[in-house]
C-alpha cells in the first residue's frame, strides 16, 4: 500500500488534456470578434465557417450548430445576462468578457436549445478548459450547474419584474432588448401590449435569406428552381431560400444577376420607381448607394424605362461594392464616390432621388442582433444632422415635379417622421405623396402618407419610406 493511500488520500487524477470541440471553439471566436472588434456576426461568421469547412471533420450540421450558437447567444444576450447575474457573486462588469462569452454560450445551450443538460454543461466546461484554462473552467462549471436548475420560463419568472410593476423592463428582460429600444419601438408602433410583444419576438426569430431577381438579368421563376425556395410575400422579384440556404450556391447570385436583399428594401425601391411623375423620367439618383442592393434594383428598373442611374456613395470602398452590384446592368449607369451633403451635381438634375440614410439600424435587429446592445440613445442625436442634411440635398437635387424617397432601416420616430417634418418646414414647395397605393397588396402600411414596414406584420426589416414631390411653388 502506498504512503498516500495509508494516509487516507485519494490518488491524484492524471492530467487530462482538454478535448477541442471545433464547433464551440468557432462560436466562441465569433463572439470574441463581435465583442472585441465591434464586428458584426454576419460578416465574421461566414469566413470562419468557410475555413472550418475546408477540414474534413466539419460538416453542414456542424455549421448549422455553430450558426445557431452564435446568433442565438447574441439575440438572447440580455436575458442570459440577467440569468447569469443571478448565479454569480459579483457584478457582471467584473466578470472577464471571455468568461462571460463562454457562460452565455452555455446558457443558450441550456435554456435556448434542445441540447441535453449534461451535454450542454460538459461541452461548455470543456470549451472553458481549452480557451480559458482549468481554473476559470471550474467557475464556469459552478455557474452553469446553477443555471441548469431551471428552464427559461422559470428563470424569467425569477429575474424579470412583473409586467404590471414595470412593463418596459419586463419586456426588455423577456425579449432581450435594451429598455430604451423597447420604449422607442413601442412609441413607433403604438397600440397595446400584443403588438409590441409580437414585434420583439419577431426580432428574435432567425430570418430566411431573401434574394432579389434583378430585372433584365434574372427572374423570380429562375430562382424558384432552387430546392425548397419560395416566392416572396410582396415583391415580384423576391424569392426566399429554404432555412439554412446558402446564397453563394445559387448560380444567379454568383454571376451577379441576383443578389441578397431583404424584401422591405426591395419594396422601398419599387415604391420610388412606381411613383407618378410630371414630365420626363430619364435621370435617377441613389444618393446613399452603399453597399449597392437598392442601387442594383433601381438601376435595372431604370434601364427598363430607358433612364440612367447615378449611384453616389461617400466611402470609396463602399462605392466599390456598389459598382460590383451594378456590374452587368442592362442599361447605362454611373457610380461615383461623393459626399451626399456636398454633391458634385447641379440642383434640379434628377427626376427620381432615393436617400436611404445612415441610421441606428433598429429595423434590422433580426439580421444584426448585436446592434441592439451597441446602440445608445445618444446615437440618435449623432445621426440627426446627417439625416436632415441628406434629405435637404435630395430635395435640392430633384427637379420640379420629381419625387424624392427618404428611407431608413429604423422605425424610430426621431429618424423617420420627425426628420421629414423638420425638413419640410424649410421647403414650402414640397409635398408628401401617399406611398401606400404604390405597393398594391401590401397590408397595414400605416396611416399614411408615409409607410412603415414591420417584421411581425410583413416579415421584412422595419423599413420606413416617405415620398416627397417638389412642386412649382
């Protein structure tokens, strides 16, 4: 008998090298990039997946799980933070960010997936051993075992205030949105509890990839030949891929004859193109053209009528993306890098003008869930001067009788109706055009004359559009 055994001590366990799980390591790397570099998951994840697929041991199911872990964790981050905070003995701000990322990944597996509890805990602790070390892996193990004692509904009952006590904070925790975003969306939506709950829930749904068939180069019928593809709800050019569909596998997308474009974005371009004009219709302008989705659709629609599109984008690298999107357009077009608030063209040069202005992006939280945690109320004040300046330039750029489309991927009233109302005070010779009849068949567009799309109503991003005509005065 050994000396150690005689003294009643258990033999020390031999050191076991942590087992590397490529799926969870990839998900962790993506979350760290989002946190450390303010990157967006939809830009970080694809190259990581491509690199992983080059290895024989990473298949389509692995890619699907990694994608779910990343996006699911980001979408429910607010809820998981509240749960984790109830299970640790210190403020969350004192937990190292890499540790918090591992805990959030574990919380999502426990509370947001069908992964068995023991597998979720053991796999996450093993991940912690690989990326954090044995010491912090013990902390992760202890916290996850506390989280595993209840399901998501049970935890929400513990960490969320009641709706009657604080409705906005209740919705913020339950649906994982910052409180100020809940308040802003509720103001924009109006109505009672049901509408805001449906909207917040829709923000947490994984959206299908939507393609646009660029007129004159592709058709919806061609795209519908893809496996399990479906026609869009509203746009005649929209086709939705099957869940998990890879747009890069579609021939028309690879050739630039079709592209990835949310149906709400397509509807904005269609409404502007369909607006009735007085006089000629030969010169169109996209004044904030990057990265090129709307410009490509507008360019194709303009070509069908014999019109020319000028696509202007301030940032040269984004102007390059616009040029790539427009390459092969069936009609003439021009792409320039120019500041839309100090344009190189003469006033009154265009018949139709679109300005899809920079904004908080609160209308696209389904696709960029991390944006909800990055944005702050003060961002509204930062965007406001630019939004107004771009709309003024657009109104100066259109001829009498022409139409301007002011669009944002945000339903926040401070970025939509407030901007339009403020600018129109300076333009007595401009009037709002009722945009609703220009999108026949699309329901619930609002009280008019502007339109507001919603994820929970239309299945699109929450795009806003106001159409404005210059009159003779």
